[in-house]
C-alpha cells in the first residue's frame, strides 16, 4: 500500500475589519463573525471573494425584491424598457400626482447586514419626465438585539437624476444627502439630529447607527409636494458587488393601467370611433401593461350624465393603422394590423348611478365581453368604438385596464 497525502485547507475566523491572511492554499476560508459572511480565496490568499453556498438556504444576504405603493403611486413589473438589466424586467415606479405622501418603490430584503458593511450600491433607471425627483435610496436598519429601535435613512429625492432619460447612480459615501427618521434611537454622537442631511460615512461611524443591522434597502420615487411623476423604470441594481435579480416571483404579478384624456365628443353615429381629436389628428389609446398576460377587468368612465351606449375596445400590440379620428366610422382591424390584433373587449351598456353623472361601464369575466383576454407584449394600443348613436360630449374619458402578468423570468 502506498502512502497517501491528505491536505486540509486553512479555515480562519475574525472581525470583518481584519486583514485577511496571505500565503494560503486555494480554497481557504475566512468567516467574519460580526457580519456573518464567509469569504474564500481562489489563489494564495491574495484575493478573497464572498462565498455563496447554494445548498444553505439560510445563508442568504439579499432576498427577492417586492413592490410597494401609496396613494397616487403605482408600482408594477414591466418589460417596457429592455436596454439594461439581466432579466429584461424593470420595476415600473410611477409616483403619480404628488401631494407629499405619494410614492412607488421596490424593496430589497437584507439579511441583517451590519450597517458599517454597506459600501457600494449602483442602480440605473429611465425617467419619463423631468419633475424634480428621481429613484432614490431609503435604507432601513434596526438594533439587532431590540427591534423597537429602528431608523430609516433616506436620500434626498433630487440628489439623483431627475430629467427625462436614462440615469446611472452610485452610492457616494462622502456626500451629505441622507436624512434619518426613527424610533427609540438613543443618542447618536455624529448624526445627532433627525431630518438633517449627513453623509453615509457619518452613519457608518456613528456610535449608535454603526452597531445596527440593515433589514431592507428601498428604491423609491415620490414624496414631493407638487407635480406629476410619470413612470420611472428601475432596470439594474448591484449591492456590495452582488447583482439583484429583478422581476416577479415565478413570472406572475398583476397590474392596472389607466389612460384618461378628453374626447372630441361630437354626435357619434353607430360604430363610430371615440377618440381625442378629428381631422387626422386622433391617436390610439395606449397602456403600458408591462409584459404578456391576461386582461381580467376593464372600466370606462365618461364625464357625461345618463349615457346608455355600448362600447367596444379593439386592442393591438402596435399602434394600428385603422381609423383613429373621433366620430369617423371604424374600419379596424385592417389587413395590415391583423398580425398585431389581440381581440375585442365588448363592454356592457353605460350606466349613470349618481346625480350628475358620470356614466360608466365595467367588464369582468362574469359579464359578457370576452374576458379574460390573452395578449403578448409590454404595450397595448386601442381603438374605442361606440356601438350606438349618441352624443358623448367633449369631456374626460378614462379607460382602466387590469391584467394578470403571466410571463416566465
């Protein structure tokens, strides 16, 4: 029997602030007992990287992102913007009409990361407007031994890109742009005053906050006093050199999208188009539904009293070439639009159940109307047709579509 040599790689433990050892065998590990992170060297100890053990479900650091919204804000998953991001999914964050407490956000769960260990965050997003707010950071932390002690540390909304177009942002620990609010925080020695800007480095050196752990990192738009924030699409997030996978869990989520505009509102004949303009100036209705799925509900509201007309909505995945002018006879779907024709939603007759209007109609799978209706693609375009002769009025008309997104990651 020949002699066998058994070699065991070194295993080390220490604080995250310690310099990791060199002159190691490849595969040696270093456990940071204050952060709970395990590092491994792939050479002689010159380079150490975070070790991810896929067999240990309890060793997660960053959880699956979720979406939240408040008041006029709307948050949903979308594939409307595809230029950036690994999965092609974006978090569509629409602040809506602002009155001080309207917002939309994406939450990233964090598994008790020491606040002092959060060093880098990179994120990119596309804005649809130039209102004075971008997708900013909100970092949530608590005392790991007493959850009654909590703090949220928020980045100023105009500290990030606010103009229309793409923005790439990065956590700069030296900029004084983070305010805090919390409960039972004690007596911080550096970040002493709530609702006052400090640098992230100051929080990391504070006598109180530096000892706390992070349980959530939020990417949020809103919280301003005036203006209307159109959709911002958050496409990429990297935290401490780890890319966060964006998209709905199991490819399933729900969305509702409202398109409201004034209609020309003349005396429409039966089977005439209902649109925003005449004389070749009419445009199709449009909904950014985010991704493929099924329309499950539709609501049409017209600010005219006592209407009883029936309406049909012709849907396409590209803007149709058929008639789009108000009061002109409908000719959809044209032959050229057949490849993009999704189908027709037939709405029940309009009703008016309140003194002074408005008139409305609701279609669901339990009514006539062809729901649920399958579609593919992130955007839907519509031609609204009045089935009965009626004067709808030069008033606001809204079409609200609800959909279940059913698309694999």
